[in-house]
C-alpha cells in the first residue's frame, strides 16, 4: 500500500463550502483506512483575494496562493483533485467579499472602479485576476470525461422522472439557416509549423486594419467563419411568417451567456426583427436612449422609463401592436408575461432544448399551456441534432428512462479548445470588405467577403489537446467496453482537419476489440439513439460545443437532470480532476442555513466524484483498499438514492448533514459486509454497528438544531470553528466517527 | 462485326401493337446498318390463343407457340428481347378475343364457363394457360435492373414536374405496428440440403393438419412469420383514436392487389374496426347477406341492396353515424364520396405513399382539400422507410427534381423470389394452436404460437437467384460507377440469412474501386436521401417488395412518374430482356385511333429499351456499330423530349407516328453528325438530310389523315396490311426510310 497518496479536496464558497465542513471529516476518516491523505486547497473567493494581497497582510504565517499551487499540481501526474463549484465573482460579489475581509481586520484595499493612482491601478490589476471565471480555466488542464454514474443510472431506471408523451402528429421542430451561417462559411487550416498570423479587415477602399495578432503552435487547427447579418434577419422573418401561417409557437434558443460576443448579436437581431415595427418607428429615439436589442426587450422597458408617461404609453402600445402581426411566442414565465425575447440569458439552448423535448416537444404559451413550437436556432452546425432527436421522438415516442441506455461523453476541452467562446477573435463587421487570415510571410491563409453587420470569428484548437482527446476516447471505450463514435461532420471544414488528426492518432492506439467509428452529427446521433432505445450505451466523442450540449441533452433524458453526471477531467499530465455538480454555489441555500439552520445542498456530486477519485487512486498507486473504498462508496450512494436519503428542501426534514450521516452509515455497512479485504471489514464493522444502532438518535440530533437562526461568523470568510460546530451538531455521530481512527 | 445478332421485338396487344406497326420499320432499317436483325415474336393474346389450338386450326402453315419459344430463348445467352406491355386477360377479354378470332374463320372452341364434356375440359385447360398474367412469369428468368435513363433524367432536370412544398410543421406521418406484425415474428432458415418440408397446424387438441408440402432446394431461404389479428385490430383502434384526438386525417395504405391473400384480410379488419358500430350491430345480418369487409365498404352497399328500403336506410344511417365517432378519412374521390375504405384496390401503397409525399405529405379530405394525414401501414417492415422519408422532407423540404440525384434499383426477383405474394403459403388461422415447418425427418424447423384470426405465411427464395442478384448489383455498381447499398435489416431474420449469402458472394467478386455497403432500411434510405439532395446517385439493392416500392417512390420524386424508368431483366443465362413502359396496353388509346385516327401512345419506353438492347448487343458481340446506334438513339430520345415531340393527347396534333418520325430524324442526324464511325455517318447523312428537308411535308401528311374513323380489320387480331397502312400514312417518310436500305 502506498501511503503517499493524496487527494486534494477544494475548499470553495457558499453552500458547497458549508457542506464540506460536514462531509470532509467523514471522507478523511474513511480515506485514512487506505492510507490516503485528504488535503484541502482553499480556492474560495476570499482565499483568492487574500492570496492576491499576501505581501500586504502582515499575517503571522504567510498566505499562500493555493490556486496557483493547485494549477501547478494539475500539470503533474500526481494530481488528484476534487473540484467543488466556486463563485465566478461579479463586481458586486467581489466588493462584498472585500468589505467582509476588511471587517475581519485584513489589510486589503477597496476595489477601485476607476483606478487613478499607481496603488489603485495595482489593486485593480490584482482584483481583475480574481474576477469572473478565474478557476476553471487554470485547472482544466485536460479533456472532458462525463458519464452517468452507475448508481444514478440505476436509480433513474427504478424511479424514472416524468417524460411527456410524444405524438406522431406533433408539429414541433427545430429550424435553422440553410446558408449564410457559420456552418456554410467555415474554413479551416492546420498550421504546418508554429508561426504568427494576423487577422485583418480589408475595406472596399483597400485600407488594411489588423484586428488581431496571434502566435499559433505547430499543428494547431485554426478556423474562420462568418454569419451574414442580412441572411440572419431574412431567416428570422421567414420563421416568423411560417409560424404565423402554421399556428405553431415561435421560440429562440441561443447561448448568449457562453457565446458572449456572437450570440447577443444574434439575439438582438431576433428582437429587432420580431418587434420590427417598433424598432423602425423609434429608430432615432431608441438610439438616443441607448436601447440595445442585444439586451432584449427589457432594454426597451428600462430605457424608456426616462420618457414622459404619455410617450412611454405610446411605445408600449406599439409594442403590443406587434403581437397581432407576429406568431405567439414561447414564454419564460407566462404568469409574469416574460417571453423568450425578454433578456438574452433566459433561454439557454443546451438546457431549453432538452426541456422542450422532455415536455412532448412543447413549450409554455402565454395562456400557461404547453404548445407545439418551432425552436429557432440560427446556426445550423449543431441545431440539426435537435431536429434529428425531435423526428426520432415523433417516430419512436418519448425516451423511456427505465429501459434506455446511456451516452457518456468524451469532449475536446483541453488547452481552451475553441469552437465558440473565441471572444477575443469575434468581430461584428462595421463595413463591407474582406476578412482574412494572413501568415508571417503575408500569405493569405483564409478569407471571406463580408458585409457590415456580419459576424466573423476565428477559433483555435491545439494539436496536443486533440491527440490527448483521441487517446482519452480510446481509454474510455476500453475501460467501459462501450462503442465510441467520433462526431465529425465530413461537410464541416474544422471537422475535416480534426479527422486527419483523429485517424493518425487512432493508428498509434491499440484498438483491438474496440468499436470506434467516425460519423457525421446526424448519423452519429441517430445511431446513438437507435442504440439508446434498445438499452445500449454509446460514447459520444465530440468537440467542445457538442460536449456542452450533449452532456445536458442525454442526461436530461436519462436522469432528468445533468447535475448528477460524473464530470472528470483526466489531466494531460496524467493526474485527474473530478468536478462535482453543476449550477453554481447556491447562495439561496446559505440564506436558509443562516435563517433556519437547514442546508438543502445535495452532495451527491461530491460522493460520485470521490468514488472515482478513490478508484483512480487505486489503479494508479496499485492500492486495492482505495479501489475498494471507491466501489463501496458507489454502492452506498446507490443505497442512499434508493432509500430517499437525499436532502429535503424543507426545514426540519433530513438535510445535507443527515444525508452525510446516511452516506457514512451505508458506506461503513458496505465495507463491513464485503470480504475482499478482511482488514477493512474489521476496521469498519464497529462503525457500521455504532451508526446503525444510533440511527434514530443521530437523526434526532441533526433534526433538533433546525428551525433557528445560526451565526457562522461571516459569509465569504466564515469562522471555521463556528461553522464546524453548526455543520457537525450530532455528538453521537461525531464520536462514532472519531472512534474509527 | 457479327452479323448473327438478333433482337426479338415482342408483338403484343392494343396500343403498343399499333405503335409497333409504325416503329418497327424504323428500328429494322437502323439496326440493319449494324448487321442486326430484328425479329418479332407474337405473344399477343390472340397469338397465344391460336397457339394453344395449333393442332385444331388446319392452317396453311403451322402456328407456332411463340411464347414457349421465347421462354426457351430466355434461358440461353443469346436472348435479347424487347418486351412490350401485353394483355393479362380477364375472362371477358378472353371471350371477346375468341369471338373475334372465330369471326375471322379460326376453328377454335368457345370458352366453357362450366366445362362438362372432355372437349370442354380440354378447352378450359388450354384457355386457363392464356388467362391472367401468363407472360411475365415465364419470361422473367432473371433479377431486376431498373433505372432512370439519362435522357429522361436530363429532361426532368430541365422541365421539373410539380412538387408540393413541405412544411416543417407538417403533422403527417406513417404509423405502423410496434409488435404483433410479420416483422416482429419473422423466422428464417437456409436449407442445408435439398429436401421436403411440411407446413403444419397443430391444434390445441394435438391434432396435426398438413397445410402444404414443399420441395426446397439446397441453400434455399425459407421464412415463416405471422401477424396477430387481435393486435392488428388494437392497432387500428389506436390509430383511429389518435387521429380523432389530434385532428389528423386517417388513411390506410396496403397492397391488396399484389399481396392478394394477406392484405385483403388486413384491409377487412380496418373496415370492420372503423365501422365497428355497424359491423357489431348487424353481425348476423351481414353474415347472412354475405357481406365481406375484405371487399371494402362497397360490399356492404352491394349486399344490402336486396333488403327492403327502410332497412337499407337504417343501415346507411348507422354507417353515417360512425363518422361522428371516427376521424376524417382520406378520400379516393371526394366528389363521389369514395373513401380509403371503399374497395381494397383503390389505394395501393407503392403508388399512394409517393403521391402523398409529393403532395406536401397530404391527401384529399372530404371537402376536396389537401390535409395532413396519418398513413397507416400495419406491417412495420417496409412502412418505416416512408416515415423516414416524411421526416426527411419535414426537415429538408420537398425533393427538388432539378438538382436531385437518382436511385437505380437492383431487385431480387428471379425464380419468383418471395417476400410477399406467397399466395399458396398464406393462411388465415381459424383456431388457436401452433403453426410449424417440419422437415422430412420430422424435425421442427420453425414454429409460431398462433390464435384464430392470425395471418401466417411462408416465403421461399432460391440460392441461385440470390447469388445472381448480388453479382448483378456489383456489375451495375461497376458499369455506372455508382455506390450500391444492400438494404438488409440486421433485425430481420430473412435479411440475416440473405446477408450471409451476400457476403459470401461478394467475396467471389472483384470489388476493387467499388463502394458497396450493407445497411438496415432506415440507414440505407437516409444515406440515399442525404446523397440524393446533394445530386448524388446511389443504387438500392433490395428484396422483391422494396424493389416494387422503391421503383415507384424514387422515380415519382425524380421524374414525376415511374413509367419512364428503364426496366431491364438481365437473364440468369446471360441474355437480356428489356421491358418497356408500365401501366398496361391502353385500350382507350385504340378507341381513339378507330374513331379519330390519332394514336396518343408514347413509345418512349420502347426507345429507351431499344437503346439499352443495342448497347448490350454491342458489348456482348463486340459490335461497335451497335453500341453507337444505342448511344445515338439515346441522344435522339433526349432531343425528342427537349423539343416536345412526344405524342399529344389531342387529335390533329403530333401523335405516336409523328413522334416516331422525329425520332428517326434526330437519330439519323446524330449518326450523321458523329465521326466515330464514318461508314455509319455516310450511311445516315442522306436520310438525315431527306427527313430534315421534308419535315414540314411529312408532318403535314401525318396530320392530314387524322380526324376520321379508320378500319384496321379487328381489335385483338387486326389485319396486318390494313393496320400497317393506317400506321404508316406518310409516303414521303416511308420512301426516305426505304432509300436507306
């Protein structure tokens, strides 16, 4: 047994951080039995702030930059990191955290909105590195491996979530551009050697404007493409006319949060086409007021508040008039009258489309009824898979969670593999001309004729990331004995470049006995679904966008949610990062704890991640006890799900702490029941007995504290002592656990 | 040059026979230039009757049995047969032909309806061999090769037929059983050696009834399957309820003419489920009257005529009442109020589904409007391809004849390859029990538990036919440089047996450079359609049912009709049969000739068949002149289509004879214009000039005779002299042609 193994458990923010106070002692106690140390790494917002000003704190002991250390660890083969959700701080969150830390006596500056002095500029620069999504990009040093854990899948089969029935006569469908979009203009090259490239705009007058300079690596794939603004508007108009004629509801599905440069523009065109009458009539006024359709109809409502009442009323009246010429729109909130076009972030394609497909292909109308819908997704590249699934459901009925197979995903994500999100290389054209990519010798590598209003973008994917992704797919196919399909569209320039690398890399792999194919998206999803309804699993091996889409789409059909998926990042250097859960760090949960001492946070993601982390440790360090801990933890999680011991949302009922107790109970029972490792059996038998004997007492102790407010001495930087007391209120449980050591 | 080549041109009946009087002299004159003799073979109804009584005719020269000779020729490598449509005689047609021949002085007996004497029995036996489909079965000694000729395809691209627009919001779909049908019960075996099998029914009491004894060949594929009558009725009820709920029109698509045992039963269940109220209420009365739902609702109307008016009215009232509980039904004739369920032969799936798909997925409602429709096709085996195409059209819009590719077919047809049409091996169960297939040793090869009302059937396919079919597919793929897909469903027992033979036979073939795949039906049609809309051709290599369905489905999309397809039967012995046209021998056309001397028959099928016949002669006998004649004929046919020189339906305008003149003109011009063969160039230049110079005169001569009745001295056995005069009225044209020799 190796005693040098170490699991890093990240300490983050809000609800996951609170849960950690309860769960970590259990994890430490169990892991110790296999000689595994569990260390925390503080990558919380407060921790990162303090680390940024370590030199100014005059602290007793030096504050280390734990994120930097962790990022360094991620590039070594030893990395075994359990990564909990953390805050991607907005400026208001950052300011609140600063104020709290200052109140706790830390000597840190305010956040300067408008830095003037050198000190302010320095502070601003340091805080900028803390803002936004600052953790994932530095830790995700690998591709993505996502799958439904066996326990979760078994639970969904036994207790299926609801699935709306599909009618063969459904009118719902996904509609997309047939030309003029990114798909139809995509060009792609592979760099024959490392070198500089320039992205240039050449105006009709011959003037050259350098938009961007980049250093590309040897073998890097570089794409360029554009969407025609004019054709996009024509397309929107056509879809609206079509819905008006057919009586099908209209809905828009984009991902303005993620594709944060291009999709708000696309969304804005939808708004100004739907409300064309209003945007034409008030063109000058709206410009004066600063109305931006890219921010949705709500931007109109906001900006016209400065106008006299009578003028506001006229505009509202004109908005209302638009509805008579336009088809009914899918609602986000039919009670509040909030439509699909209200704000750009309400309807996010990767969540909204699975929801629609799960609801019989329908969305909510303004009368609060589900209705057949045209799902408009202008970019055709990925939209086609939704139409394929809709046709499939029309033909074969809704998926059946009790019998369907599973679709794990291996996604190309390492080294910031881009397909969207190339925010620094996306441009909205302000004039007609030519966009081109030119190499250091002045050779034009790619070019497009563009018009004002077109959206042009470029994307980069690194050679090493692609090769690692291919090998990960082969490994996953081998380890799970499951066929794998590379989703590569032969009609897509980017995918053709990738396919060459995939084929070359596959030749280096041992493929004996494996079923690995390369197929276009339509064929790939179709075959995957045909297998799915016959109970068969198929690994989808995809680019970054399909990784994002498919790891919502299939899990929502299979499990009712994507939050229960295992999300592993096998790091390129050989280590592993195990991400837990999705959907942020749940500030509302903290509120409930402070007011009622009930934590509804579900640590299922942590249980699942920990099990894989233990199993991987077992394999990598030849530690059979670790493997056994992982296996028994999975069984315990399954039992927990079966026995309904997940946290309730209601104060007074079992909460996060109670579910941790049951996890410990079941885990100890599994270990006590197995005979593979008599040492572990003997070690855990007393704990299993103690917890089992005292179940009623412990549950009562955990329940007794609820219903009253508690103080944990902070929000972003809570007091560890106080918080631990709050999160570990059962003396009986604590003592039993302590007796294990 | 081989001078021994010979093309057999069949002499048949009615319009094609009349057209032959005009066309054959042209064909003979042109073919002679390549040393090819054109001989006729009289397989007309009259000819076959006379041959049957050759021994009793006391004719000057012996009347030969030309069909028998032709059938013999078909089994030799020399066969080169152009087969025109002929009469499949019904009894009334037979009697009319007999009367005419008797009037012409032939000593043949009457057709005895109820033969008593030995002479009558002998006559009945002889006439029985003349009745019905007596020609194709004896001549079709090969598999099927059907494709759109280049000239026809080019014409359709230039002058596309109308195609209804598809809406993405269309509610139309194809619905089929998900269990309980032939597909889900199919079993299949390959005979390890030749032997006898018995089809037996074992009752619940253990009684064994031998239904059929068969001698199977070594390697023969033998299938058995059944459709549950109970599940079929449940399925119909479900589809009716679904249409009632969704407001989509209901329609039934079967092939009661071809699957003449099983499909009338299926159809009958549809009738008695739709009109359940009436059939339940009048159960006993209908039985007494002999109402048979398998003959459609019209059977009710017919049979109740014997009842008193008041009772008739009551029943009609009750029929009418059914409509209020049932969904709207697709109409065959909305003016006359004739629905889909009126008679079993009105809606034939292989024609009705392409028509629906071509009409935006809609059929006619009772208000004379096109409406979205549920196309009910109980048997799922083939129905799925229509749903696939419907989904495809919803997603990609209607096919575009101006840009789409083509789908030639290589069909398994030889040696009566069965998939349906196993009329002698189809049984409707009258009791619960077991149907089984037992070999000579008493070993049970296949068995099914059945209930009364189930439809059980067996099918045979011969090994040699399958191997020939595979080789034909490879030959076609090579000759047309086109990918070929074997449509074999891995989930279908019959196809799995076939696949083994296909794979074995492919191994014997030179596949270098060919793209030959084996795919399930859904994947096959999907890939074919994806290629189709990109202008790419794909050969479909299918069994007998899909041969029948696909050679209507794709041609109707591509060409607007299946009548313009080349239909070749490469005979297993090495010869070739070239079938021309489809749709019978057109008695109405003859009527118009007799009354107005205008023949609207379009000989396009003959032109196309002749071109292939010439090309094949060229290849087989290394006769370059024949090849060139074929090539130039194809060009001439293309020009004829382009210049609108096909026959008009209107008397006074260009008719069949005029189109033959233009064919001769263009053909001669093509030959005069080419430089590949100077001899042929010199030979045809004067004819080209003569016909071109005299175009106006000849057209005028051909037009002048029209508008008056003519006498051709008979109908089934017209006078050759008189008919030839009628069909060759232009002296100028006749002289020019005569000068060629």
